[in-house]
């Protein structure tokens, strides 16, 4: 029981639940826009789960890694030095 419970990709499950609810609502209201968007979201969820891309996989979506934080820190420092040379004019 615990073995297959650990193998479930919970991100995929949540995305497929959201996609299926959009498809059902679109079908019930005879509106194709939410149904098509739900179908696209389901395709995105399956592709994202297969290749482990998107929010929630590999430290994405708010979980910075050490490499990305060092790279952005260097960019922020260089941008700060460049912004010191800009002259601002007040418009009245």
C-alpha cells in the first residue's frame, strides 16, 4: 500500500482533477471555451509530468537553488552599479 502511494505523482493528480472539472463544467453548460482550456491543461499536465517541467518539479516555482541565487545576485549587483550612472529629471 505504501509503495504505490509513494509512486503517485500528486502534481499530476491535482492538475488532472482541475482539468477534468473544467471539461465537465464546459460540457454541462454547453460552452466550449472551458472545455478546450481544460483539455489543453490536461495535455500540459501529462507532458509536464513526463518531462518533469513546470511548477513543482526540480526546484521550480519559488524554490531557488544555489546556482540560480548566485547568478541572480551577480546580475543584481551589476544592475545596481549601472543604475548609479542614470540621471533623473523631475517633471513638474
